[in-house]
C-alpha cells in the first residue's frame, strides 16, 4: 500500500469515527435499537439450541418398556435384543431381569417398604417379570415398536409394550411423556418464530434509523462533499466515512449485546448446569470457541445491518454515480 493510500484510509477511518459524535442522539438511538435486535436474535438462537438439546436428552431418558412373559430364556433374549436393535430410532437397549427390577423397587424410598413386604410374602422369590428398557432418539416413532407384538417369533415373548403411563399397543396412542415432549417442541417453535419476527422488525427499524442518520450526515456535509467532488475525490473516498460510521454502530451494538448474552449464559446457566437436559447446552456455550463465535457473529451481523442501511442512504441521497 502506497503512502497516499495509507493516508486516505486513515483519513476515512478518522472521519467515520468523528461522524458518530456529530449527531449523538441519533447515534445513540440507532445503536440502541440495533442492540435490542441483536440481543433478541442471540437469545432466540440460544433458547432454540437449549430446547432442542433438552428434548433430545429427555427423549433418551424416557424409556419405552417391553414387559416380557415368564419363562424368557437366554436364546429368547438374544433373539429379542437383535430384533430391537434393528430399529434405527433405538438408542439404547437394556435387559432388566426380575431380580434387577425387584432390587430397583426395593431401593425406591417411596416403595421400598411395600416391596420388602411383598418379597417376604413370596418367601424371597422374585414376583416381577423380565423386561427391556429402550431409549429412543425419536419419541415420535415409539409406537412403531408395537409391530413386535405382531411378529410370529416375537409376539409369544411379549406381555405388553408400555411407554410412560400409556400403553403403545394396538391403538398406538400417544403417551403422557410423548405429549409433554411435543408441547415442549411446540413452545420451542413458538419462541423461534417470535424471536425471528421481533428481531426482523427491530432490525428493519434499526436500518431505517441508521438510514436517516446517514441521510442527515450527508445533508449537513453537502458543502464539504461538493468541494471534495470539485477537487477530484473518488466516490469510494467520499463513501468511506459513511460506511465506517454505520459499521461502528454495529461494532458497538454487537459488543454490548455479546457482553449481555454471555453474562446471562454464565449467570443463569450455572444455576441449571447440574440438570442433564441443560448441562449439554451450558457446556457448549461456555467454551472459549463458542464465546468467540457469539462475539464475532453479533458484531458481524451488526456491521452488516449498518453497512446495508448506509449503502441504501448513499444510493438515494449521495448520487455519486452521476458525476
């Protein structure tokens, strides 16, 4: 870069920075609206990621249970396990023996006493049936497991298939747990749509405010711009300060929005980080790479909004293409 180009670049940057303070109240208004828009966009993305991860974790933790008939043998277990694993939406398959099921119930503080009494009544023998606990990666397909009850070599082994509080038998009705997951997904979609709509509206308002700010800057500097044209200043040299000014709005708004978002993640996230459904998102968003990504994304988005609105204003009011 030549000495002339370096001087011109520094002059453009300096002029753009100083222009921010010529109309301070408009600068504050434009930056504030852009800040709110960027903040809502960031929160919408974070809420969407959090909800999606929570639904995924809950989907895996809510088990579909297949209760088996008595007399279940080792050969039957191998056959059944292999068949269940053929379903692509099955995440985990765990065989629960009658003894294991009884031990779990005994350790349950709410049922332990009753189970011990029942065990004594049966003289220590197990009175529960063997079962399978199946974790799914897609709860909406849980009812597809009911086809096992229709297969000739599998059906005699199955007593019933249950999910949550509702059987997934022939009627394939949705369970309480599945309905809860679907409601959470619906809330997630509502939040996403609401965030996009609100952010789009505020981004449009921000563009209009920055548009008017640049328009007023062009108007107040019209004499200076005319002199620059007469002495041979290039269109890019004249446009430069306005683009820098609008970009600085985005840098300031994006930086403040980043600080606010990261503060919320660290303050509120730490309170729910111990919950399995939120820990994945918290650990993801608190990594250095994610923090850098949040800051850069918000700043770049703010700069983009500023540049677009500035170019629209210059296209309409500067009219450099006609000379």
